[in-house]
């Protein structure tokens, strides 16, 4: 593998699900890691941190970027199924687009070598129909959140063209693991308290990425020379049905899930009746990624196999 060896790394959103795991992995690999958090109460024990209380056009990153070699930008306004903001797109833009580009501009001016941006596969769309998304596909963002991520990508590429900062963009699907937020956290809660999950007849195909795999991939992107100014898709490279996802989460939390079978038409009816169509899409439709480019260019392979865990007897 062709690599540079960088030393100081700034990880924004270091107290988040991905940020905490990434910081720990990087520290164990010998990096000098600095994490940003919004306030002191969010800092992770044992992690060097700096307080950055906002992510917008006015944020001053000067102190955080001192002697920094690489920025891994994970912080942002998260996707929400039921966004109550008066103007969701503008709210996402202020943080995910404008805040990101402000950080990147300051990083370039401070002599940072590489900027790694965690985007979203939502930039490509909400679902696939037999043909997986490919890095060469035209974007088709399906939500205000995805639009803000795409606009940040476009701005980052422009910065890379006129400065010495190289930009690596990663579009992951949903990231899962123990204590994951969002839908995975809800599934984990239902499994732990024994609530039946009506996914027995859902036989779709979803590309996901385990926390171990996304952390491994980001670590490779930090130093690999061939990652310069590239866009990557990442996943476990093993697509699962929603039924298998529930089985996997059961293995992860150490409790067998209660899976029941309900007709798919009835499930669609219930999601529509409850005004949760987007939740229904994420649970019942296909969303597949082709990650061959990432595997071949970087020589990376996912260290965690969900299907091996599902088939295990643990």
C-alpha cells in the first residue's frame, strides 16, 4: 500500500457514534488525535478535545487546526425522518454545507494536507431497483439532508482545485453496531425488551456498513496516496434483507429477536396510515452499493462480516 504517514488528526464530531470509535482506533494506531465537541460535557474520557460550539460560517477553527495534518469531518446536522424545522433545507445548509466549507477553507489556509468528508449515499437516492449505485452515477439527492451533503461535496471539490488541500469524500449507507443511533437503536431496543418485529417476510437487499468497517475504511483513506481527491462508496460488501439485519442486531446485543411474519401489503398500508412512508421505504425497499472501485483502488477489504456473525452460534 502506498502511504504517507501523518501525525496530528482533527476529528470533528468526536463524541458521536462513528467519531468515538474512530478516535479510539486512531489513538491505538499511534496518531495524535484531537476531537472537537460542542461542550465539555460531551467529551469522551481519555480523548484530547477542543470545544467548538457551532458549525457554521462564523466558526473559528484556528486553534483546532494548529499543526494539523488531516481533518476527518464527521460533525453535522443529522438526517431526521420527521424534521420540524421551518425550512429544513436551509437548516441543513447552514451546518452541513456552509459550516463544512468554512472548516475546509480554514484547513487549506492552515496547511492541512487532507480533508476527509463523511457524506451520505442519500446523495445518490433513496433506493435502487436491481442495479446498485456506482461512483460514476449522477447524483439524485432525495432529501434536504442529502442536498446539503451534495452541495458540500461540490464546494469541497472547488476548494481542492484552487488550493493544496486534497479532499476525500466517502458516501456510506446506514452505519450500524451496538448502541447505534436512529433506526438501529430502535431495533436494538425492541430486541432487548422482546417486542416482536414484523419483518419475517421482507426479503429486500440493503447495503449497510458496520462501525468496524467504516472506521477501518476511514483509517485507510487517511494515508493512502491513491485516495487523493477521490469519491468512494463503502459498505460491508454483503447485502442483507431487513429480516437479516434484525437477526444480526440480535447477535450483536446477545438476544434472539422476536420476528413475526406480516403480509407486505399490510405493512405498506400501516406505514402509509401512520404517515411513515419514508420509514417504510428504508425498511422494505432495496438500497445497494457497488464498492468495487474502493476495494480495487485502495486494496481494502471489510474486516467485519455480518453474514459470518448471523451464521455463528454465539
